[in-house]
C-alpha cells in the first residue's frame, strides 16, 4: 500500500482498523479517530483515548476535550479548524499509559494520517506524543516552544490538557502556551533547533519511516 492509494482519512482509518496489530483492540470498544481533514494544517496529537472517547469513537470528547476547545477558542480557533488524533487509537485498560509496543503498533496508522493531511505544524500533547517525534526532549522543558524536525514539519510541544484539569498552575501554563502557539502561527516566534547528535540520528530516519512503514503493509 502507498499513501496515494487512500482517497480520504475515512479510507485510511477503515483500512488500519482492520490491518493493525495493536493488542489494545481486544479490550477497547472501538478505534478512536477523526475523519475530517483540516484546512488549517494544524494537527494535535494526544496520548490515548479515554472512557468517553472509547464510547463515542471520537478523540477528545471528555473533560480534556472541553478544555482543549476552550483553549482553542481563546486564540480564535474552533475544533473543526484543527485535526486531533492520538499516539494509540484504542483506550488502554483503566486509562493506563500506552506501552511501547502498543505505540509502535499504531505508528504506521499515525504516519498515514500525517502523510494524508500534510500538516504545517504538529502539536504533541504530553510526553508520550512528544517522544514520538523528539524522543529525549522532556515536556517540562519543551512546552510552549517550536522545534525543527527532519520531516520539515515544526513540532510545537504542549502539556496534555488532562494534566491541567486539576492543576490550576498547569492550566495557566497551557493558556500561555496556546497564546505562544498563536504567535508562532502568526510568524512571531521562531523555530528552535534541538542540538543533539543522538537525537539527530534518531530523527534523520523519521521522514523515511513515514514512507517505509506504509510500504511494508
């Protein structure tokens, strides 16, 4: 399969809902995904679906999703203006962190989404999403900043909205980081380079992986 074989996000999701090896689907109700391609090119990537997402089959529909909608509204965007997805497509039992093998099993699925959407910026929400693109960069240091990536797509790191639900300090931080995101989108914040030989070696394979993973199907 090649990305050109898929005519829509719906086709991509229907294909990978069948052709994936993620063991989380054994316990989950259904895969969780969006089907509308955003005109803005803005992509948010979270960690994993929760209980509400598992029931509805849509990402970020619970309390964290409502906070995300509020934060987007603060900077002049609506949910339909952006694309929201997760590192894994199925809810982990008891909302635990996704395991490395579970994230790896959904890697090609996420890659296909990104290849189809052609994002102008990727916004990882939380450590699991951030390490998907910049493995050794800590979210506590990276949040609110835009970083270069070897795919040519800027990575703008943020905390996950879920961690801010019961932490007023982090909620305030998220609000400020969304303001910084708006400034970045308006060209007022420059992209940072993340200098590390180890990281650079890791990221140098990422662009090819986006293609190679599909060709292995």
